[in-house]
């Protein structure tokens, strides 16, 4: 039974915020230790998540920036703790992180702006309706051809 208790302790330890050292670059082994996965898992995630693209140094060593380490931690959380599949984690990461409430507020604001613009347009059209009408296009004078046509017997230039 002590074993079960120890596992529970490990899970609570993992859920504590992970401190990422403050550096410019992290090697793949360090990132693997921070995330608690093997280096091969990180290399696999690089193939599956286009956002996870570490730079490679002159010797070919993968060098992760802080943003990529945080993304690897997010992937680890989704896949290993929340039970997402790789495809599901891809969708969550690719989706915008904006909450639904703020999306609804933005949509409501845009609808108000649109209604105001329609009202303004109607006011402008009513006030200046004769001035805003399109002028008819001026047709180009037609060049009369010398070849006979079906109506060549009639003189179209005469005033009847």
C-alpha cells in the first residue's frame, strides 16, 4: 500500500509548476529532463507539431528556446496528463486560445458597429439621394460602316 501512496505523491509533485532555468538556449537532454520524457519523444513531437522547431547549432545539436520548452511542456500536459491523442493535442495547440466569452463580446461589438454604419449610410443616402445617383454612361458615337446591313434601307439620322 505504501507503493500506491508514493505514486500519488509523485503525481502531485509533477503537477507543481515546473521551474525552467532562465537561459537563452536549452539542449534536448535538458528539455527532456524538464518535461519528463525521453529525447526520442521530443524528436517525435518535432515531426508532429510544426510549432516545435528547435534551432540546430553548428554541431547539429538541437537548441530549444524558452518558448519551445513551454510548448513541449504544454504538449506533455495534454498528452500525458489530460489524455489527449497526438491529433487532439495538435487541434488544441493550433486553435486560438481566446475564451468563448471574449469571442461573444467581440462579435456583439462588431454587430453594434455594423448596425451603426448601416444607420449612417441610410442617413447619408436620404439627405443626398439626388446627388449620389449614378450618372448614365455616355455612349461613344458609333462609327457607321460602309457595308450594307439589314437596316441599310432606312436612314437612321433623319428626324421623324
